[in-house]
C-alpha cells in the first residue's frame, strides 16, 4: 500500500512540475542538468520527461548554432581539389540506431523494401546496434532494450544483403549484463558480422576495426558516453569503450579514441570513421561542446564522424580541416532512430547518409578524400495486414509527395517540419541532399 501511495505522489509531483515548466517555458532551451551525469538529480529527471513530451527545437541559448549549421551545410567549392587524380572509389552508407519496435518481428523482407538500395548498395554499410539479442527480465530495475531473434533477423539486412559493420558501443549494450553483451558478440561472430565499440579481450579496446574495400582501407573507431550507470566487473573494464562526453567538456578525455585512431593509421588505414553514441535525448541540435569536441576529434585524425543516441535527427556539417587544406570531413551529430520503439513521428524520422570516398594522388602525395555526400531523410511507417503489424522505411520526400493513404500522409506531414528544421528545405526537391 505504501508503495502505491509513493508512486501516486510521484506521478502528481511530475504532473505539477511539467505543468509549471510548460506554463513558464523555462525548459524550451537545453538545460545544463542531465540525468546521464547524475541519476539522483530529480530535477534533471523531470527535465528529461519534459523533453520526451516536448522535444527541443532550439539550440542552446546564445550559441548561434542554428545559423552556424545553415552556413556549414552550404558548399561553395568542390570537395576534391583541382588536379586530384582518382585511383580507387568506395561507397559507404551509415544509419542510426536499430532498436526494438512494435511489429518489427513481422518485418523481415519488408522493412527495407523501399530503401534497401540506399543502404545496402554501398560497398560498406554501417549501423548502431542498440539492442542485446537476449530476453531480459523486465521486472529488473532500470530501462532495458533488447530484441528477439525474429526482430534481429528483420533489421540486420534485406534478403541477401546485410550491414557490413555494427557499432555496439551504446548505453543499452549491457542491459542484459555481461551475459547479454557476450550473446551479442557470439551471434555477430557466428554470422560473420564486423563490430566495433565493445571488446571480448582487453587488447581490442585500444584498436579499431579495419575493412578493406575496392583498394581503400577503412578504419572504424567507436565509443559511448556511458552504459546507464551500470557497473562493469572490476576486471572487465575493457568490455565497452566509454568516454563520458556529457561531463565537463573542458576535461573530456579523448585518449582512448585517439589511441584507436592512431592504431588504425599504424595499420595503414586510408580513411577513419569515428562512431559516437553521445549527446542529449529529444533535442534537435547538438550542444556547443559537442561541436567543439567533434572538430577536435577530426583534427586528431578521424575523417568522418557518425553520431547517434538523441532519438532525433540533428544537423550535419562539412568541416574544412586545419590539418589538411584538401580535406573536408562530414560530421553527423545524430542520424536518429532508423528503427524506433516509438510511434511519435519525429522519433521515427532518421537520416541515411551515403559517402563516396576516393583514393588518389595530387602533387605527388597519396590521399583518400570525401568526393560526394548524400543525405536522405527516411520515415518508419507501421502497417497492418492479417491482424499483424509490420514496419517499412520510406524516403520522407516520397511520402510527402505520394503517401499511399491518409494516415501515412499525416505522419509524413508531422515529420517533414523536423526535417526542414535540421536540413533546410532542399531535401524536398529530390527527396535528398547531394554535395560533391
């Protein structure tokens, strides 16, 4: 009885707190409080609940990030320098979070039916596997994200084409404990998938993942901001690559990521991609400290950055590096949920990024550079047939133009303004944005 009374009082306090926040509007901008830093901070928890109901469409007050991204998404000259001679070409696609979702178990062969070429036509395809493939006792304390084998089979690929690389560094990877993470490793190893961000042996933590494609050697490195305050066994700290990005930005220790990047270079990697599970949930703009850290990571040797975790899409930028005047680095702060547990339109909106990477020479020097970049906003739609729901991913632009039914048209209409917020309106012309 006492437990029920406490739960009821808690709900009332939350309801009153949200009413005050909505009335006064003091959480319409990002807050410095974050429950990822301190799970006992009740005000931070209330702020998180507020954002989950009212996603933030403004950047940090006074940061100027809205105008910054408008400028950085405009390219006034070609990616490749004049006189560059191309020898090898490889295409890479990247998507955001793969999570449990209603109807996912019935979606094998259907989920990617309309988008398979966007993802799997690439030479190398990447996704964040934000699930353990093991059943978890949902009565245990905490939030648990896991998928069944049927759900995993649905999102791991389409027909005979599958993802090349999974990042397993995220805050839900040990929701099933070390046993759950080991089950993921065993499954991925058995099926021949490559993964980065979690490690079965200590020495792998200081290394990256190497993928060779069309004469170009790619290196992948990965880290997550945390694991939801779960504690790894004292002798198993190497299991997950953790960098607490959400703590004091002035003291963020990037040495682990730097070692991984340096290892990739020592192994002859031509192009290094950093995967970061970071940022703040239900916000459509990264924080200023993330922009600063992203630039630092690029200058320290990464050639592209793929971000995820916020459950929203966020802006990208094409960053002109200081370390190499010929090098432009794409930074995706969050690609969103490709497969989402939610039914909210904005949480089912994601970005598919496609990069054309070329290796060649200029002025006697061999370089591997970004040559083209495509960004396509896509929407997860839930359908029903024979009293069973299933999911399918569609290019948002196609749904806006020719939605097959009224309910789908309404979902696309809800999602499109968020795509406009993050990308501008250029994506509406051809259903995607192209840079070269």
